[in-house]
């Protein structure tokens, strides 16, 4: 058995926005700009609606300051062990007379 860990995360920006009465990406823009983070409306909308794969620390710090929360209030992580069975390897038994044979390289002749 091979044991690996699967790490997942949840993005809770929309919940923090709702708690503070902010409902749109456009309403979040001036608050971010006050903290030196200049993004387009589309970028802020994507940040709100989809969990970011990459997130700048400046944006994370600004969001934490705006909503007066810690990073773990915006990003919830979890890890679980995943056990995968190892594929069984069959023992190869050489066939008499064929155990040491190698394929012959093909030769291509052009007309």
C-alpha cells in the first residue's frame, strides 16, 4: 500500500464580504485601492467567485485588513491520507528458447 496525502482548500471570501455587507466586486475595488492593490473589476470578480490557484501576499494582507480577519478565516485547508494499493507485479517466467532472444532491428529500403 502506498500512502499519500491529499491537500484541499476552501476559499471563504464571499462569506466574509456578505458578513460586512459588501455584495459586488465593484464595491470591493476602492477598499483594495486604499491599501495599494489595484485590480480590474474582472480580476476581483474572479478572486471572489473561484478559489485562486495563486494569490499574492499583498492581496491576502489587504483582504485580511479590510475584513479584520486572519488568513485562516479566508482560506480553510484540510489534508487527508489517501491509501492506494500497489499493483501486483507478476513474475515473468522465461519461455524455453525465448528467454534470451532480442528483436531484430527493421530495415527500411526506399525504392
